[in-house]
């Protein structure tokens, strides 16, 4: 094994039997392996072009590898919105590529949360919706206007939710920033584009990967709130500073100082974060991947399970179970026709109590430490109010807060949610180079279906506010006021039931030629999408048509002109279409690495 000057190359990877047989060249560039006489060798080395040798047709004694320009290998291909492909080296627009190795190391239930800090200009701000709902909002180069500022996410050419796929399904993630890079996606790309490409099969390889993860995710920091005594003392101080009388009496202050805890009827003292939350939750994940093929058929299959549990210390602990599956298939029908067929699905099940994560944290941060006792002893109220028939205790409340968080989490009911989506992509790629040099044509359609169902059971138990006042004789009187009435439904009800359908299609025709030091390429494309959703008064339809022209001189000086026409039925019928051009140029300073 030598380079194009005849120098031996060591450490070159030689694969045969679709990757089942692997060897490496020694210091003299030699290798030996046992394979079928009519087998195929795949030779790979960083900085050199891949070589495929059909042993039935040739058995060379010396194999010369040709140098490959930096960022111009099959692993550096950037897919354009118009169906064309460009090597990273030849990109005129501003594009950042994420390291999938770093993304895979980030253990999180949501893929979007793993993108923070992974690329210049990409910002991921995590949400606070609790287990399975703390997805990040993605921004590219900050916020640009007073309306929607989120980046457009494109997965395999179509707009899709990024958290619907596993990191193991992804080949590459790129961030498109400037006008030249993103204009082909139309007005929706105003705030930048996060471009995701899923894995496809590699010829002459056989890859099997199995991954299992299990761990805990600790709460790194939670707010620290005052206890009832210090809260009451400082509340009085604030009133005095404002020229008002103290709210809490000395007797009450002393009662809070000596409180017996969360169920002290008159002087409750609650550390809500400590009482209701654990300091860690559970994370588990398992994936399996098969990748390989030959010149005729290439496949990539990925399946995975992701699960986790919430931070609830009392009541039903929230749980998430998510299953993903993907199969990408490329079949070469003839020398000029390749058919692609992709299917993907996700099934997600979530369960929690009557309070979701956002509701719990909202209550934890807004309830005062002396708001109410969790439970009022039966003997205290049995003479005034009828006990609940199912044996549940009396629950405390206040005139300000009528709900009791403990009652809601332990006895308030349950919620179950099911989310199912399926994606189907069908495409045909025509390479007419044999008949007209540089001519290609591609067509692609996709059908996505999303289904969301939430069912819930909500139990309402009476709560009782506690007030104290002094009568005419100066005696302290305690008064209990019922704030909520008993309501125990027998069955779950459907809280939400939505379906969403997405259809997209794309067609493009391209032509490229090289004349000496001049490289020319042109590609025209049409892109159409249609969205249907439960409750929408009309379907959303968008259409783009574009022409992209590229020129390169001596593979160092590059120029690109894009002409794009865009339309959408979201706008008034007299202003539904507009035209937008973009121009870019670049200069490659370094072309080779020695």
C-alpha cells in the first residue's frame, strides 16, 4: 500500500466480507487477510480517497492511494435544501458542524438538551416542564425579532421535532447561520436552521453496536427558603418599615419558633423542596444498531429504549418510557437509479399524578412556609365536618391558597399520556452521468403522522383554611372554613386528543462540469409541504422554488448565487409569494495538508 508517490503507508484499514474481516498495513505498507476469491476489499485511510477492489476482476500487487483534499471526503458531505450535495470544503455559507461524539456522551432524556455549547452560535435553553417536558428551545445567533425566534429544525430534508429521535440515529448535525446557507428553506429559516441527517448504510461494512446506560441525575442546586419563624419575623419587619402594624403577634412568632413541623395545625413549618422532592432521578437507556451492505443494498437499522423517573418524593413518582425504531434502506436498481425507503417510529408513554412537573415547582416556589398544615387531625374537625368516606384525612389550606399540595400529590388522581409518531420517506435518485455527463435528477416524498392522547383522573378532597382571632374577652379563637368540596369521579377522562399529519415533496435537477481549473454547477429545485392538525381551520401549505449556481476557480476561489421564490397560504392572497436572492463568495487559504 503506497501513496501516489510510491511511499509505503502504514496503519491503512483494509476491510472485506462486508466488514467482518479487518486488517491493517504494517510499516512497509503490506497486509494479509483471507477472504473469498470473488470478494471485495474496502481500503480506508485518513487524508486519502477510499478504494474499492473487486477481487473477481482484479488482484493488484501494489495499491496506490490518491490524496484527498481537506474536508472533501465522503464524511464531509453537506446536504443542501435543494437536494444537492456540497463538500464542507466548498461551502460558501456559514455552517457549523457538531461533534456527534460529544453529543452521544451527554446523558439526557431529551436530545435538544445535549446541544448546548456544541456549536458556535447555537443556544439551547432548557425548559422547566418536568420529566419528558424539559425540552430545550433552540436559537441561532440569539433572538432576532419580537415574534418567534426559534431555529428551524430539518431532519432528512423535512421539518420535524428534534426530540423525536435518538442521538444514535444521527449521522450529522449542522447549524446554518447566514443567508447563503439557509435561504433555500424559505421564510421559516429566518432564525437559522439546525440541519440533521440520519445514518445511512455504508457499503462493504458490517457494524453492530449495542449500548446500555443506567445512572442517576442529581439535582445540583435548589432554592433555599426561610422557615416559618424567620419568614414571619422579616414580614413584620417589612410592614413596620412601611409604616404599618406587625401582622404576626409575639405568641405566633414563638409558636413558629417551636413548631412541631408540617402538621402543626396553628404553626406549620414546611420546607417544601425537602418534603416533596428527591435529590436525584433515574435515567436508563438501551440501543442497538446494525449498519452495512454492499454496492446493491445498503441498510441502517437503529432501535432504542429510553426511560426515566421524576423527583417526586410523595405520591406517584412520574415515569417515562420511550421506544424508537428507524430503518433507512438504499437499493441500487440499475446503474443510474437508486431507490431510498426510510421508516421511523416513536412510541412514548408517560405517567404522573395530578400535578405535573411545572405545577409542582410552581407551588413549591410560591407557597409560604407557614401557609397551611398538610393534615388536620380528625378529632379536631370531626365535630364540625363529616369525615371523608374513604378514610382520607382532613387537609389544610389557607384563604390565599385553597389547594393542598400534599393532598394533590398523594390522593389527587393520576395522568397518563401516549404519544406516537411514524415517518415514511420514499425517494428516487437518478444519475444520468453515463448519458449526459454531470446530469442528475432526484425526487422525494414523505408522510408523517403524529398522535397525542392524554387521559386523567382528578380527585378533589375538601380543604380547610385555618384562621385565629381574639374574641371580646381576649381569648384566641380558631376558625375552620371549608375551601373546596368533595368530587371523586369514577373514571379517567380524555383531557387532550390531537392528530397531526405532514406531507412533503421535493424534486431537483442538477448539472455540473469541470473545464480545466473551472468548476460549474447548477441545480433547480421545487419543495412543497402541507400541514394538517386537529382543530386547525385550514391546512398550512408552503412552496419554494429555487435555482442555485456555483462557480469555483482552481478549487480555491468560490462563488454562489441563489435565486429563491417562496409562497405560503398563511399570508393574504395578494401577498403570498415573494422573491429573494442571496450571493456569497469565499477563498480557501489552505488546500492541502502534508
